C-alpha cells in the first residue's frame, strides 16, 4: 500500500517521465493519485495509462489541490507556468513540490517560488535529474579524489537554447565541482530569427564564461558546435573527464501507446544512461567509469521522499541548486544586454533576453515568429502560449 499521494499538474510528455520516476522508487511508496490538465485528451490518456480514477481527474489544478490535498505535487507544465503553479501549490502546503526544469523564466520568479515554499514549510525540488546518474555520481567522487587534479574549467556544449538544454549542463558543472559560488558571468547572444521556445523569446546561439570562487570557470557554448550534448568536459591540472549520455536499445524502452507520442516513447528519458570517461598521466588512454545503472528520475523521486522523511538535509535537486543555475543563465543574458561582465548576486529580476527583444535591442534579421517546440502541441495551435 502506497504511503504517499502525488498529484500531477499538466499531463504532457514530460509528466509521463515524472510518473515513471515516482512509480520506479523501490517499494512504490507513492502513487499517482490525482491529475490536472486543461486538455481533455491529455487528461484522459494520462489518467487511463497511469490508472488514475475518473473522479481524481481535473481541468482546474487549483480545484484539484483544494480537494485532493496531496502529499507531493509534481508541476510538469511549460516554463512560463512554473512560478504560478508552484506558488499556488505551496499555499496548499503539501510535503514537497517537484517542478520540471528550468526553475522559472527569470530570477524574480525563482525567488518568489522559494519564498512561497519557505513561508509555507514546503520543500521544493527542481527536476535537474541527470546528476542522479549512477556513473556521474561516481565520477564526482573520483574528481574529489583528485583523479584529474584540480578542476580548472568545465566546458558545456549543446544545441537548442540555454533554458531548455544547457541549463542541465550548467547544473552538472556546479554539481561536479561541489556547488561553488559563481562570482561573475560574461556572455553574448545571437538572435537573428524570431524564435520562441515554449512561448518565450529564445536565442539562436549564445556563449558565456562564468567565474567560480574555487578558481575554475564554466565555458558555455549554446548551439554553436556539435559538442557533447547533455554532459560536459571537465579540465583538470592532471587530466580530463568527459560526460555524455546514451540510452538503452529501442526494443527495451516501453511504448507510450495508445497515448499521443509525436516524439517517440517518453520512457527513453527514464532509460537514459550516463556515460563517463577520463584520461590522465597514468590511465594508459581513456578509461570508462562504470557503475550499476538506475533510472535517475526514480532516484530523484527517492531523494524527495528521503528529504521529507528526514534522511537527508541537502538534496542534490533542491531549489537552491536550481536557483544558482537560473542566476547564471540570466546573468549571461544581462551581460549581453549591458555589454559588460556581470558580478553576482544578480540584481536584475526580469529576463534580460525578453527585455532586449521587447525593447528592440535585438532586431530580427529574418522575420517570422516560430515555436521551436510546436511538434508537441496538440490540436491546431502551434504553441500553448499566444
């Protein structure tokens, strides 16, 4: 019998990944007890697939929170709804909230989310799940043990826009260095098309460097080169370590059928594998880091339960860690806006990229607004946002 009830807000593709995470915790101490989504097809498909009773399916998430009073709330909406939904959930005082990354669209929203949770005694986790990969956790300990010497730089390279992709990698960089304080950020952005990602203005490419109080830097390359993707390269005084991802063979990944699946099975995220290799003066070439595999999403849900039950007090995926990522990303945009290095703490609370677009500081060379995630939108619209 499950001890805890989880309520899911927004029943899209990533919500399926989150549900498998909850159900993948050993002993299944939680169950998906209630769901909310404004789209009736999404609500019906998700509820049927994850065995949620009809009376526990809602079109209004606030009504669900008021009636169900769940132990855990899982916010799986698009970025621009994260703050509103987390704040509303916190007001109902569940034990904990998990919110999909990125934490918010700007630093002001991130701070409001943390304030709402703190004043209501609610624990907040942001779903940067990849530091929970078994090999990546083992590799962090190897870095601590000095296998590549003192870390001097972490390089992150991915396609897409920073909030959607390299946000994961910035989080990984901070995790691997044991959460140093970022002291300053210098960055630039390119935006020649009217691109939006989940309704929010997005850059075509970006580049930045962040200086940390441990003497290391984080080099951020967004949509510039064919790099490591989800992962990073850690440069040390005595060696190099590289992090990437792969996944189990397709035939081993469960299907979403009969649910709507425009991008293939969502479980490929649950079946992702963290890959690590390192090179140093005594390794005799590249050496792989090995560790028994587990679903990093399930491990993140286990962490939430452990936090609630008092077994840990500094979770890897806490909101505090995610806010540090948010501040780096916003500082990169603010550096581009102000054309100077930005020293933290960042004082600007709005999204500087959005501000530049609204003020005409980044004129579009190739007109025509388009939504980079339109493929996952249901019905006739090209975005959930206007």
